[in-house]
C-alpha cells in the first residue's frame, strides 16, 4: 500500500471542492483545499504538492497564473486545470504552461474524472519519488 | 390667388389675340374709311344728279302748265269767261304759280295773277309789268325753241322765277309769248332734302344762287362751289377747302333749262363715320375676346387635367401610398411624366418592401446577438452549479446501488442535468464568436460527407437518404465543417419529424440563375404550418416533446449560414413534407476550376 498522496484542490465554488474531495477520498489521496488562487499559492509556497487541481476563473489570480507560479516553484509538480470556459484558447494556454490535463466543467462522468486524476497521480508519483511529508 | 399655369397661358393667348384683332380691326376700318371717302364722292355726285333730275322734272311740269295756259289763251272757241275760269283752275292746281301772262311781241295781251300773294309781299300787277319792261326778252330766246327762265324776284319775301315760252304765229306777225312766274318753294323743297347731311345748292343758268338747303344761310361765301366747265347733263365731284374745312362736293347740270345743282359735305363726315365704325368693331372684337377667353379657359382646364392627376398622385406617394398608377388618357408629355411617376411609385414600393425585409432581418440578427450575449453570461454562471449537481448525482448513484429506490430519482437528476449541460453548450456555441476558417469549398463534397456521417451515426433506418447533385458547380467561400454540421442537424430534424413512417430525405444541389449555389433538403414528412415556419429558426423553438433536443440547432444553423452571407428558409405545406433551402454565394469564375476538380476526381 502506497503512502497517501497529498493533493491541493483549488476552486472558488465550495461544492466543487467537496465533490472532488469526495471523489478523491475513494483513492489514496490526502486532500487540501483552497478557495482562491492567492490562498493556494501561499499553501504551495509553504509546502509543495506533487499534484494540484485548479479552476481557472476564481475572482483573484487565475488558475493559469497559479499554474505558472507552481511550475516556477516546483517544475515536477503535476497540475490538472479544469474550467467551465472550455475554449480552445484556455486549453492551449494551459497545456503550454505545463498542465498535465484539462477537464471541462460540468464533468461528463464523475468516474472519468477519478480515472484522469489517478492517471496524473501516477505520473506525479514517478516524478516525485520521495513525497514531502 | 394662386398663379395657375392655365391662367398664365390664357393671359398670353388673350394678349396675342387682342393684338391680332386690334391690328386687323384697324386695318379693316382704315380700308373701309378709304372706301368711305370714295363713297362720299359717289354719294355727293349721285345726290347732285338726283336733285338735278328732279329740278328738271319740276320745271318740265311748270312748262307743261304754261303750255296749257298758252293753248287756252290761243283758243278761238273759248269765251273770255271760260278762259278765265280755266286759268284760275291752273292757279288752284299749282300753288307755286304767282302769275301767268300772255304777250304778243313785247305788248301784254292778258295777265292773271295771285293777288293775295303779291299783296302779302307788298306788290301789285304794275310791278310785274314794270319788271317785264325793264327786262325785255333777249333775242336768243326767240332764236331758239327752248324755254327762257329768269330770276324775277321783286321782293325778298317772294323769290320767284319766270318761265317763258314762245310760239311763232306766222311770218310778219310778232310771236306769242307765255310767261309764268312761279315761287321758288318747289325748288327749295328739293334742296331741303339733304340726305347725307351735306348742303344742296341750286343755281340758275347765269350762275346766280336760287336756293339752298339752309334757308337761313347767313354767309353766302359758304356757297363757293368751284366753277367747272358748263356742260348739260354732266356731273363732277371734287375735293376743295372751304375756309379751314376740307370739303367733298359735286356739281350736276340739268339736261335742260340750265340749272346747276351743287352738293357739298365736309370730309369730316367720313372721318366721323370712321370712329363710329371703329367703335362698333372694337365692341365686336371685345365680345369675341370674351368668347375666346371662355373657350380657352375650358380648353386649358382640359389640357391641365392630367397635371392635377399627377399632383394628386405625387401627394399620395408623399403620404407613403405607393399603389398609385396615373392614367392621363393622352399620349403627350403628360403621359410620359405619368409613366415616369408610375415607375417611380413601383420602384418606391419595391424599395420599401426590400427595406422592410432588410429591417426585419437586422432586427432578427440583433435579437439573436443579444440573446447570445445574455445566454453566454448565464451559461458561465450556470456551468459550475451544474458540475456540482451532476457530479454529486453520479456519486450518489454509485453509492445508492441499482436496487435502491433513490436510483431512479438520481438517474432523472443526472439525465436532466446533462440536458441542461447540452443546452448550455449549444448556447455557448451560438454565442461564441468563432473565427472559423473560410476556404474555397465544394458543396457537393460537403453534402456527400454529411450524408455518409448521418447514415453512420443514425444507423440503419426506414428513412432513406438520397442525394441529387449537379456536377461542376462553382465552389463557395466558407467552412465545410460548419455547413456539414448544419446539414447533419437538418437531416436529424427531418428524420425525427418523420417519426416511424418510412420515407425519403432527398438532398439536392444546383446553381441558380442569380449565380448562387442552392441546396435543398426535402423530406417526405408531415410538413409544417405557416406558424411553425415563421418561428422555426427562433431559439428554443421546438415541436418535439420536451426533453428532446435543445431548441437551438436551427438557430445555430441559421447563424452559420448568415455568417456565410447566405440565406436559409423553409418551404412547406402541412401534409406535403418540408423543404429546407440554403443558398450560398458562389465564387465568381470558379465553374471551370470546379469542373476540372470534378474531372480529376473522377
């Protein structure tokens, strides 16, 4: 049994955080949530996460800016971007900035969401052999 | 008062006619005046001749009576009493006779006289005898057979002439002479009849004035007829001046007894008649002008009637009533103008219709744009809650297990939320300003693509899909994928409309005379009413049971066609199936290229 992987989930909608926490609770994840980009960046600065799931539009700094900051602080960290604005532009920018996946909201199938997160988590586990406690 | 064209024309015409009539009137009157002077010559001559003839007749009468007296006196059968009785009858018959006398040579044999007349003038028989003695008969009297006429006036009150004739009694015997002294009354009565207002004068053989038309003639110098060569029976007219006055006169000589008759008239008589004549003519001309004015007024009213019609028509056009057609009923400049006005009305009507149509289209487009903008805002806000609802429903479904009574409820929540999601996605698609790439595209390829995908997606069906494509069509500038999506949506719609009935969907392509490319998608379904046709492209309009489709498919399709500068509409009758028609602008001069491409593909 692997050690539980810490995941930082960022969204300004609390029920999305709850939903994803619920989904991740089924796997070996240790979930931390943040309701804004600023808050997430602060948390990440104190303790880098191998896996971050973030929304794009959140009032303050956007998920894409957060993504850029995380990749600067910890290039090996895996980031999944999700958005209700699934435009080609957002998709392209997210991938260019180093996002591992892009999930459009609403999610077509919550099981698929779990699958995607688990696949990226595998990648994160490989990139981060010794997770920070 | 308005200055109407017809009044102006009327005034011009009346002025011209007045000028013409004035000129003609003056010319005619002048001509007549000239003629009038000639006429005056003729008139005076004729009057002189007439009067001279009458004078001659008068004296012939006097001489006839003198002859009777002579015969009576010469008769040897009559007694002196009988002779006296007959002579007194002579006096009674002719009031002009003052006295008659019979002479043998110079000696008086008998004398009868009107004592009352002589006495009234203060004369008696002795005066008459004395006059004879003082004025013996000239020798020329006895040498000729003519009567001898002399002025024998003894008193101003009784102007007289004495007429004498003689009869030879035989050789050695003195001739028998009969004399009659007559008053000038008869002669004067002749002179008084001045018909033309001219004066008449009668002179004796010696040129002495016997009488004239104006008895009270104060100035004898007025009687100054020019002398002409004395000739019996002759008449001569002339013009001359009398004092300051221009005169026209004529003198006529009697054929016997040596009387001369003069007639004179001032030339102004003719002038006076000139003005009289001009006055009559001018009144007649004015009357004519009034008639011309009335006739012209009616005529101009007739001529300008089309103008009034045109004015009325343009007023109606100005009020926006374009169903105007003017009929002038003539073939002139007015009918040309009417035709132009009619054409203008038709064009305006057409233009207004076009404008209305364009306006409707713009309003529709703006409505859709606004709808898209609002929709997109709402969509963004709704998506996150939808993600939550859908996610939790799916989680709950997993946890509830298929035998749980909650499973059914949760499934409904999931299904309906997904429908919401689809609606939101369509809305976003519609609102998004997609910069689709346009390129020269072959419409037939797009149709074939759409047909094969539709068949694959929808699987085997009782509805057959047929294509009827015209080869060698020009290409259009656009996005093949978008057009294909529209065609696929239409196909899907048609299939759903046809329900479980077997039928055909036929897609055709061709080029219109206007150069546009036309696609027709015809189904054999139930068709649709006019109401449905009017609303079919509006957002969220659907005839399907609620829960199927989003009601945005055709809205998005129509937006795509609009972005291609094309048009889409539906033609249908209930029970007759429906035909969706799409027209797209063709690439100019692309037919050749298309044909080549078609050949190489074959």
